[in-house]
């Protein structure tokens, strides 16, 4: 599991990319990205999520965004990543 926090904007893209790339070791069954402490998600900061989802799919690994709420959950949906939201993801 990768736990992200704070404002995910332009300044955080490289850091987020590094975290997501370093998470999977070998071929895990699943990669979960915990959004519970994410307060804001900018559109350009979604690129690392797209790349991680694509990489996971290429390895046969399940990718999920968990505990997203508020603006980050809305942005995940707007960016076309809603299929990766876990059942617990909420826009409230």
C-alpha cells in the first residue's frame, strides 16, 4: 500500500511518481493507493496514477485507489480513474 497525503499538485508529481514506482516489488497481487490524507488532487498530478495503473495492469496486478473523499475523489472521477476507486471511495 502506498499512502499519499496533502496537496497533490504540480510540485508533487515527481515525488508521487517515485513513491508509486518504488511500491511494487516483484509481482504483487494488488497495489492500493490510500487517499485518506489527500486534501487536493490537481489534474496534472493524476499522471502518476495513470502510469501506475497501466503498469500494474501490464503485470497482472490489481490497482485500487482507496479511501478517497471530497475533492480528490471527485477529481479521480473527472480524470477517468473511477474504475480504480474501491467500494469505500466516496465523493462526500
